[in-house]
C-alpha cells in the first residue's frame, strides 16, 4: 500500500524542520497549480486560493475588512518567507503561533476541502483541532479559504508581541473585526493566538462590545474575565501569566486603535 504524500506549496515550515537530516517523506509540491492561487470576489464574499502567498495578499486590492490580515502578513517571517509561504500552509500547519489564524477566525473564515469525490467547507474554528492537527482527511486537499461579506461596513486589525520586532514567533497576538453602523459596533469578532493550543475567539468580549460607541472608551469595556477561554502555557518565550497579561494589554491597544 502506497504511503500518502506530504503536500506542500511554499515549504517554509516543512524544510526548516528537517535541516540536518534526510527527507524521508514522499513530497507533492502543488505550488504550480494555477487554479489554487489568487484572490477573487464572489457573490457571498471572497475566495482566497490555497497557494496564494502572503506577498500576493499584501499586494491585492482589498477593503479595510482585510487590514488585519494584511498586518499579520507583514509579520510572517521575512520578505523571502512572505514570497513563498502560503495562506493554506499557515492554516494546515496548525501551529498555536500561526500569525494568520486569529485574523482569519475574526473574519469567520471557512476552509474548503476537496477529495476525488466531494468538496466540503469547514469553519476555521473547527478545522484546526489541536497543535499540528486539523480536520483534513488523508484524501483531502485544502483548495481555498472563504471570507463572507459582513453585514455592515467593517474594519479589522492585528497586533503581535514577540521577543523582538521582526522575524520572531509570537508570545501573544490578537485580532479583531468590527462591523460598524451609525458610529457604533454592530458586531465584533475577537480572537487571540499563541495563548492556547488553538487560537480562540472571545465571545464574552464580543458581546460586551456589541452596541458600544466607536470612540476612545471602547478598550475600557474589556474585563480580564473576558479572556477565560485562553489557556496559556509556560515556555521559553514567556510564562503563562506573562502571556495572559500581554494578551489583555494587546487587546486594549488594538481596540483603542479603532477610535476615529
């Protein structure tokens, strides 16, 4: 029985993880399949092709809804990594510190999977099931990420804390998408990464923000109890307490930045 191939496009995580040892996996590089690349507007929102690179995302003409994802794109390694690394690779890698995941969660992204016989969509929050684990079946390939159109004017933002400014794995990171109507928050989606095995939405904070005026006091609505879904750990980059405190500070800064 033939063993399954390891599918990759950019290989920016695969190859560095194997420095100094022979590659024993059978590798299938899908980076040259044109239909899997590119960003398009569709009736229900936007389709981000699986092998679209972070640099291509940055260069795309997209509404303010995507500002947070573009901010995250600038933090995904150096320019060479952004030129090669792909959106789907960041998601399928399922690292707790994957920079794109909190933004995509706050955008209510869905992952489109295809096999030889069927296609299906899975909300990103259910696609990543644990550290380096996803809901992708062995015979499936991620072909696209879908972003729905919001019901109102929407903006997003992203902040990340690392041991230095660039080229660093996150200690904590936060993302927010706010839908705005009549100067108030009509809908809020907030996500935190690198503070749990899987990036987490904060539903209590989202509820607390609903209906709030979009002003300089928006950040004051955050309460430490809103971060209850997070389960930060101690590791070489920071303690659990430091991560929790950092996430709270980052969230306050992030929301303060939405004020006119």
